[in-house]
């Protein structure tokens, strides 16, 4: 039987991308038989699925995840990089500690499930590796350890234990093989549980939909329900329709069994709740504001087919770590990202594959956005205007989700196409990421710039980054207004920056100390952040008077905002005031 899986909300699109990735992986690696090679086909509106292939998907699903998150591969790559470092005597002490910690931590996990006397021996011998002349023995122990963790059963167990809580737990509750009671299942046990919990319901529901249409008598319909009596949704239905005619059974199904809110033509015996998709799902008992036909037990009906597709969402998304916060107040979290657009499914698939590749290369967000909009000339403006990124961090245990939408209107598409490379100068990396994400959310990145400048003052950073951040923020504001020629305003921003540099040199010449520059920078930044033009201009006048210099007319912008907004004027000057070692960088940027 062939069913149509139409695109819709982002979580379904994410699941469809994941389903296609698993199918392609299974087909290329011989997990899915050749006779089913055309069972999943891409259509402009989504995917056409031949249900005959469904029993083969669970094995492909887990093998895909095992390869994607292989603990053996990750540990071997880490140890290989350590080997190159530990060979240098000056690095030995620090690197050998990292090697011991890595092998000990993973080794203890292995010994928890597998008795390996040779591994116990390696862990014991590692304690005696303390000097650089022991490097050859150390490499030998590392190779022994690598052989052990590359054992198929060891890698399967460790990797299953990783991706279930770290990846899948962000998407689902304790259902099926994700329940803690199933932690002792082996690889085949996981496949069996997947099949029983997700594949069988889909097959039953699809056959039921056919039976309702084709049964010629109530006896035939009742016989069908009796045959599938072990399927919970059919038990109650069998009691309800036992004494009805076939016409009455069809009417009962039409009026009493809900349709799926994600795949409208499919019957829905389930609910869209947190155990099915925890990032935006609500527990059925707590969904007080949701009810379907005023039935509190049916808040948001969901079909078994939609439930299955959602199970592929973690594979359809791109998983990456992201630091949130600034400086010491940062927290590293695991995010899932996705590119959504109103284009065809093939384009959504292509964009998300590209997004995933770029993230694996650790490309910064500005590069990712820039590359994804390079086709802006080829696509309609409507398509680009409806392109957006979303990412979320979800913690099932604390019932908390951080969901961010990053929209890409046409003016930003044009900006990134022309100027994305300039953002490379914003360093450290975290400030660049925050700057871009503020912009994509439609928020003013000026608050990122304030924190960036404060960090530069506090830690005496000398980079071109703050000036570039100020310049690019102003360019984005101009693009939003429809202005494309930046030459005049760029010169004004550059002039303010140079004013700051000149005053810095004058202050240092007169006081022979940089501490005075730091205190002035703090005062100006506080005034700028508070939007206090009067305090900013008062401080500025005193600086110029003490340096015996006339104040430039360009600062009138700070009062009247004729050509530049106050934040641009203030921050460009402060960035120049902090400049101390990037003349060459400045010339390179201007070139």
C-alpha cells in the first residue's frame, strides 16, 4: 500500500527528512532489500511511502544512529589527536593526563557490561605512565584500548547508552525503547520494541481504514476487529460497533473517531503529547486548554503514522552544541536545528543536508546563513522570504524547552549575500554567533555589542571585532530601510572610529598610562548603554578639552541622529578608543 506523507508543520518536515535519510542509508548499506529500493520517493509535496518497507526501517534507524554517534569512532579520533600531541615532550604532562582520563572514563563504562581482563590490565598499567620516555608503551596501551572499544557489541552498547538519553530524550518521553525499564535491551531487542510500538500500529490502522471502506457486512468488519483484538484501540471499538450494521459502523467511525491533526486523512487513536514529541507537547492530563470536541481525554488527536514520522525527527534535524550567555555566565547545551521553507520537499532536504554538513565542519552561523542564501538569484523572492531557521534545546525531565525562530527576510538575504564575510572579524566566536542570531530574530544586536565592548575593556582585548560589529549593525539597519549604497555612511562610521583612536593616542601621550583610557571607556559605555546622550557628550567634551583638541562636528549625530543613530556614534568611537594593536587588520577590512 502506498501512502502520501505531505509536508506541514516544521516537526513533521523534520521527521520526513529523517525518514528519507534513514531509508537512503539503509538502501546504500544493504540494510533495506533491493526490492524495496523505490519504496520511499521524493515528491514536491513530501514523500510517497510504500508500507511494505516499514518492517525494515527499525534496523536501519538504529544502525544510522549507531554510525552517526559511534562512541568507538569518537574515542579513537580523540585518542589519535592526543597521540600526535603527546609525542612532543613539552606537551607530555598535560596530554597524558587527558589520555588517562579519557581511557579510564570510557573503560569503566565498558567493564560495567563486558568482562575484559585485558582492559583491566591496560587501566592498571596506565597508572605507571608518568614520563616522556614511556610514550611508546602509552601508544601501545592506547591501541589495545582502541581494539576493545571497536568490538561491535561494545560499541553498540556504549553508543545506545549515549544517544538514547543525550539525543532522543530531548525529543520524546519514556515511551517504548526509551523507557528506563528497557535499558537492558540489546540491539535486536531495541529493533523488536521499535517494530512492536511503532510499525505494528501503523499497519493495523492502515488496514483498518481499508476495511472500513471495503467490508460488505458488519460480520466481516467484526471479524477483522476480532483478528486484531490484541491491538488496544480496536478493543473498545469492537464493543461499540458489535451490534451495528455496516452502514452504522461507517457512520460511527466517521463521527466518533478523530482525524489526525498532522495527516488529516488518517484516523487518530493517539494524542500529540510530550511523550510523542516533548519539545512542544503537553501531557494529556495537564492539557487543560486543549480538547477535541470537548473531550478532555482527546486534547490533540494524532495518528500512528504521524507518531512514526515524528520518531525520525532527531535524524532529520542537525544536532550541535551551543554556548548560551556571555563570558563566565555561559552554559553549553545540545541544540537541534532545522531549515524550514515553503519550497518543495527536495529543496528542504537539500538545504538541511547542506546545513548539517556545514555544522559538522563547525562553520559559524554567518557562513551557514550566507551559503544557504547563495541561490537567492535563482529562487523566487517569495521562497527566500519564507526561509527560516529554527533550533531548540529541550529537557524532558525539567519540562523545559528553549525554541528559537530565525527568520530571513529579503533584506537580510541580500545583506548576508554581500557582507557575511565581514562578520568573520568578530571574535571570540560566541559574540559572532549571538550577533547573527539577534539579527535573525529581528532584534537589535546592539546589546551584544555593549557586552562585547565591556569584555574588551575588562580583558584588554585588542581586536578589530567591536568596530566591525558596529559597522555591520549599521549596514543591516540601512538594508532594512532599503538603502544599498553604504559608501557614505561607512565613511562616517570609520571617521568616528578614527576619532577614538586619535583621542586614545593623545590621552596616552599626556598621561603615559592606559588606565585613564579604560576608565573613560567605561564611562562612555555606561552612558551609551543607558541611552544618555547628555552624559556621553559631557564626557566627550571634557576628553577633547583635556587633549586640547576641537571636537569633530560628526558628533552632532549623537544629539540629532540625522545620519547615524546614537548607538552607532557612541560605539564606533568607543571601539576606536580601545584600539591599540590592529592597524593592519583595519587596513585589511577597509580594502
